[in-house]
C-alpha cells in the first residue's frame, strides 16, 4: 500500500507516493512522473507526518 506525500515532488511540487517493486523502494510524483529510488526506507518512514489543523495551519502529528 503506497504512502502519500503531499506537495513533495522536487521537480513540479506535486503529490508523490512511496511504494516498492521488484527493484526496491521508490518515490514517484503523480503529476509529472518524476521517480527517485529510496535507499534507506526505515529513516523515511520514521519522519513525522504533517497534517492540516482546524484553522488551515500545519500541526505535527
């Protein structure tokens, strides 16, 4: 099951998702298709997830 990252693409600023295939873990942009291989997935998955609060500001979850 892919994990979504909002506005995380370094190329276009679009939404990207993290998933794995036969070659390993990768992050790919939904808008432009930019793809990068992830070497250390454990470090990526432990990052805090940011969510939008009641008033539109970002709160650490």
